[in-house]
């Protein structure tokens, strides 16, 4: 199970928030995180100070060596997909192929209005822009490192059809909708299925409770990566430090789970000299506790 950290880049002073974010990324790499993600917010929405995540990640790339650098997420309907592909290609080259490009439909109707877009059309606009983006991106980035943050069944199906990874921030629900959607994605995804879960770690929760909550998450066996974030998202930098270190040292060792994203593939034994084709692993779902 890979582990990532997400920050919404908040604070009263944008320049200080950017410098702190670069430092957090360096610390995440030191602690052994696999990825570091930043959220895009326009006009200070929800306290976020970062409208241009690729620019900040370019600075992070110069201060790190191995950690993968992600956007969680770029509001794709507000972007020119051709220009986004060009900027993403430059960052990917600068970072040595470490960009993880997360996109989404956007959740801020005021931003859509200011950009001259119709918020109600965001899902349709995302699909149209994504097709252009995938065509324009460097092939390795387009095929392996584009993620779609979505909570709608139609978008999950569209991601599967395009070989795009799913970044799921939906909390588990008693009706099992999240698990059924991820199972469908695993069944129909073109290429290798990729699922990452975005999960908040609320302030005040003990390490034991965090571990129990994560292990009880019925979506966890379907994911190859979990991206954690401190909550509330406006916490101070020292709280980010504490959450990152505690998660890396005490939570991560418990995140080895059984499921379709983990463990060896299951193959059929046949009496033939021909190589046996690899099969996708069978789902092994942890019961919801």
C-alpha cells in the first residue's frame, strides 16, 4: 500500500503558505511518503491559496528527488486542456517523470461563473476536456499517471473506459455504493486499474482510532494508495508535521490489506507447454466493522 499526503495550501499569507508547502514536501520525502499532493483553489475558496498547482510543484520538484508530485485536483472544466497538457509535460520533464496529474469537475460554482463556465455542465465539460488532455499529454503520463477525482457512477465508468485512475474521496457508506463502483471500475478498466483513496485524519483522533477507521474502510482493499490529509484543512504547519510523522511511523505499518489491489495474481493451472496468461487478482474484501 502506497502512502501519500495532501495539503490544501492554506494560510493568511500566500507566500508563506507556498514556502511551508515546499518544506512539507521535503519532510514527506524524508519520512518515506510515496507521493505529495496539493489542492487547487481559486480566489481563496475554502481557505486554499493555490490556484496554480503545477507552478508550485515545479518548485517542489527542485527540492526533492524521489517522491511523486500530485494535483488533487485541477478543476479541468476551468482549464484549456491543451495548455494544461503543455504545462504538465514541462513539470513532468523537470521532475524526472514524477507528476501524478489529478483532475476533477470542480466544486466551486462561483469559480465556474468567474471563468465564464456553467457549473451545471461541469461533468460533461470534464469528459470533453479530458479526451483532449489525454491526447496532448506525453504518452507515459497519459497512460499511467492521470487520475480522476469523482463520486458519480458515470464518471467512474468514463475513467475505466479511458484507462484513467480513480481518486476516491467518498466516505464509506452502509449501502456499499463506493465499493460497488470500485468493483465495477476494476472489472472494466482499460489497462491496469488504479485506485487511490483520499482520507481525512481529524484532529484529536487517537492513533488507534485512526488505524481502526482505516482498516474498517470497505474501499481500502480496492486501492493501491491512500492519500491522507489533516483535518480541518486549515490547520497550522506544525499540525501537518505531527500528522505526517505519526502516520508514517505508526499508521503505515498496519496498511497491508488483502484485496484486488494487493497480493499475487491468481492463475489457472493448465496442462500445456504454453505460458499461462496472468489473471487479475480475485477480490478479497475485508468485512465492514
